[in-house]
C-alpha cells in the first residue's frame, strides 16, 4: 500500500505566509486551528502552560493518526491573536490585561473526535488540566495587511505603524484582532534576529 505524502500546510498555502519587510495585502481563506485562549503577560505562567497544552494536543493528534496509518502532516508553527477589552488601547495596557488566543493551524480533516481523544490521552498521562481548554476553531480573516517583522517583540509597534499607514493609503482600516505567526523560536534566536509575520484584517475605511 502506497503511503500518502506528508501534508505541509505552509507549502499548500504559501501565498498566505509570504511576507517581506514591506507591507502587502493578502486574502486569507477560512482555516482550521487548534486554539487556547487566556489573559495575561506573554511571559507568564499561564501563557507558558497554554503553549505546552496546545503543542501537546497538536502532536498527540498527529501521532495518533500517523500510527493508525492515516494521512500524516507537519505540525505548524505557533500563531497568536492579541486584543483588549472594547474601548481600551492594547499598546497602552499593562501586559497582565492583554487578551490572547494561541493558535496552531491544523488540516481541515481534524475533527472534534480527534481532539477529544487527544485530550483524554494527555489527561491519562498526567499532563495537566490546561489541555481541556484547547478548542478546534475556524478562522476567516479575509483581506489582511501582512508584513515581516525582524527584531524583538517589544518593537513590533514600529512595524504595525508602517502597516497601518499602508492600509490608510489603500483607504482601508484595521478591523478585528492583531495576528502574529512566530517563525523563530525565542529560546534559540536572539531578539534582534527574531522573525515574526504580523497580520491584521482590514476593511474599507
């Protein structure tokens, strides 16, 4: 029996992950994600535990399918959405008040039953209650401004300002949640060399 080639969602949707240090418009199709939400400092214990839970579920689903002889696929990079309560400016808020949703893009053939089985396996292994917070969600962002940010996360506001000015020239305005795709591992890459795709949905202003 011939095995199917390993599915790579980045290669399959490469136009959606193309980003340079100049802002550009991209049209995003609806996509399926494993997601976990929370509030607080991006360096805090809850945030770190949420990353661990999300990756734990993602790899458990993948390996369960692989061992069952089903379609194998690469686990995608970590992504995140960031926002604040209505009427508040995220850039001016203390980090412990930031709202976030961590995401890992997942093939559309992954269903709720796959998620339930993975959570049950991880709970049985004593991996902690955070895995129960992982959800399967669809995200439809549509038209977005996208740009590659190179450097520390603390300087993202400079790139966001460039993206915002670009959107205004196109008679568009930011709408929805700020979205980041983490191309670098901050544990292995120095801050000045971190690469992050910044994405923001837009609509006519």
